[in-house]
C-alpha cells in the first residue's frame, strides 16, 4: 500500500469513527461527566501545545480520575495512554528522563482502544526518549503496545523495529508507522 493511500484510509477511518460516535452517543444522552471524559483529551493536547505545565498536569490527572469511572468505555484505553504520555512529556521537558520513562511504560500498559488497536499511538514521547538514548524503556514500551496494536505485518514489524533499536541503529518513531508497513525498518 502506498503511503498516500494509507493516509487516505486513516483519514477516512477517523471520519467514520467520529460519525459512529456522534450517532451512538447523542450529546443530549450523555451525563456531564461523560461529556467531560470525551472532551478532555482535546484540552490536554492544547495545553501541551502551549507548554502549560500546570494545566497539563491538572488535566491529565483529571483524565485518569475520570477514566476510573469508565473502565468499560471504548475511550478508556485512550485516556490511560494519552494522560500518561502527556505527563511523560512534561517530565521530559524538565529533563527528568526516569520519570518520563515511567510514564511511557504506564501509557503502554493501556488495554488499547478501537483507535489505538488500529492506528496505534502517536509515539511522540517514545521517539523523544529514544533520541535521548533511552533504548531500554522504549523497547519495553513497544513490546507493551504490540499487544494491542495490530495491523497487517505488525507481527513482523515490531521484532525488526526492536532489534534495530537494540543494535543502536537509527530509527524514527512516528505515529501510525505500521500503516506504512515494516519496509522502512528492514536492515
């Protein structure tokens, strides 16, 4: 599959997910707590983009607290992953690599979600930690996300990717990397 087609499929699938969510959960049937649970990730991402540390920490903590009330919800895995990833990014910005790595592992322990299972995580924190030489924690994270992140060829891609990282070969981790297949990681 060409990268262009993979991107188009990804965009189309995202639109389908939004439509499915809209029709499955009309806003007038959601409690205020549910509305908050579905809306908070966007606010968290905006706080990260603004580099607003206090807001990121507050929103991530709230997201994790809300997630405890929605363990059977399709968005639960997204909440666990994104909140921990955001906290890890804050730690990384403060140059606390150990704490950032701990949050990366917590993010990887998510049970997954329809989005994570199909498209995978963004890998922003994993890539940044890899650039800082944190190979061991990144490899552990990739092993964790490989439990739920399934796409054609992923069973071959993760071992190749992990081997290249362990060897110290240059690797750029980008979100949705499996959509483009494993050929970019072959030696």
